[in-house]
C-alpha cells in the first residue's frame, strides 16, 4: 500500500483498505475541506450564454454515485466459481481425419463451447468434509487476494490518472480564464485603437480641409501681392512725377529769386536815383506780394499734394509691411520710396527756408521804405505821376498843398 494513503480501521475490508471500489470517507472529507477552504476565483461577469460553458464541475458531484464495478466483478467471479462443476471424463478415441484436421477440430470445439455456454448446467453441491471446505476456503481466499491485488494496482493507476486529469482540468480552466481576460483586454485595446484610428482619420480630413483653405488663401494673398506691386509701381511713378514737378517749381522759384536778387542789387546800387525807382519798387513789391501769394498758394497746394502723397505712402508702407512677411522685394521698394520722400521733404524744407528768406527781404525793404519821410515819398510819387501824366501848375500846387495820404 502507498505510504501517503490515510490510515484505516482494521475492520475495513482489504478491498476498501487497498483503495478499490468507492472512494473512502476520509478522502472524501479531505476533498470537501479543500473545496470549502479554497477561495473562489474572481471572475468577470459574462453573458448568460457564455456562463453555460463556465459552470464549475466537481468530480464528486458530477454524477450520482453508482455501485462499485469491482465488487460486482468479484461477486460475478465468485458466482462463476461456485457454478463450475467437475468436467466429465472423456474416453480414448481413435485418431480420425476430423481429429487430425486442425480447422475442423477448432470449429467443432468452438461449436461445443458455444453450446455449453448456451446450456444451463445445474450443479448440485456435493457432500464435502471439513478438509475440503478448508481447502476451498483457502483457494477462494487466495483467488480473492490475487484479484484484489490486481484490482488494487488498476485502481491506483485510475486514481492517479483521475488526479492528473483533475489538475489538468484546473490548469486548463485557469488558462481559459487568463486567456479570456487577455482576450477582453486585447478587445479593449482594439476598440481603443479603432477609436484612435477614427480620430486620426477625422484629423486627417480636417488637415486636408485646412490645407485646401490655406492654399486658397495663399492664392488670394499672391493676387493681393501682385495688386500691391502694381499699386507700388504706380505710386512710384506718381512720386517721380511729383518730384519732377517739385524740381521744376523749385527751378522756377530759383530763377525768380535770382531775378529778385538782381533787382535788389540794382536798387541798392541806384540809391541816388531813388525818385525814379521808388515807384518801380512799389510795383515790384506788389508783384512780389502777388508772386509770394502765388508761391504760397503753390506751396500750400504742394503741401497738400505732399500730405496726400505722405498718406498714400503711409498706407502703402502699411500694405508693404503686411506683405513684407511674404515678399522681401516690396520692402526694398518701400525703402526706396521712403528715401525719395525724405529727399522731397528736404526740397520742401529748402523751399520753406527760401520763402522765409524772401519774407525777411520784403520786411527789410518795407523797413527801408518806412525810413524815408512821408513828404519826400509823396513828392517822389508826385514827381513820378507828373512824369507819367503831366499836370498844370495850379493842379501841382493844389496837390502839393494837400497833406500826404499816409500822414505826416
């Protein structure tokens, strides 16, 4: 018997002590204790249809206990042994062709055996003595022990195979639960990956839409840049025209100023002839005032034109600053335009300085005229007017007796 098997009472049968037949009560109690103390595995809630295949099966409660096959087999062996009788004696027969032919003989023996099996022999128990009964008991005990030993080895093998199958089923159940959990986690990962794929597809679509929008905006900006370049070229042409006009006006002003200077020099050299030149000086002053007014008007108009050009240039500069991020060539043109405006400003400042100088000269001439006495200026005017249109002597006396128009 195995060493690890539990101890049993001596009153138990040798078949039960060897482990044959049904499972022992001690082993059954131990298995139940293990089942009760083993904590149940935490399983996830599954669909009711899937739970049908996950029902735990117990090897003790899987089917109803049946009668032991080994005991029935031993009982059947004992009954056959009891039913057996003494075989009848057969006399000597002569050798014939049937006896010598093995096939026919085997057929005949098989037929006789089948007939004997089919026939029911009634064996009456013969009168036996004490010695025969003891011998029969010994023989029966010997046969029982040999059958019990044979069946004990078979039961031991069956028990080992059963335990191995139970452990394998437990391992398989654990593997199945682990694989199911892995399958669920993989399904979750696949779902997350599908969601991420859908999100990435949506992002790709959005990016394509944004790309199309940006391409349209790029085309529109290129058209705007072309239009801004056209405007810049037109403004540069206008600036050149305005500069040429300003240069021509400046040249004219220079010529007029040179003539004024020449006239002023001639007036200074001809102080002795002041009587004749005084009226001319007034005419010159009036003409200078008219020219100054015209120059002022021209300067104001030019100032307005310059302000408009400045505003246009500022607007163009803003447009160029906006388009300078995409086009570097416009920045160079804007800088050229800014340089041209600086030169124009310098020209305008020179014109202003020239005008201030003219105003100072006019003030000086007026002060010089104010230095002369009023009667003298009146007499000079009378002489001039007399030279232009001669008067009679009474008219001249009357004119000389009247007070001066400007006061004495």
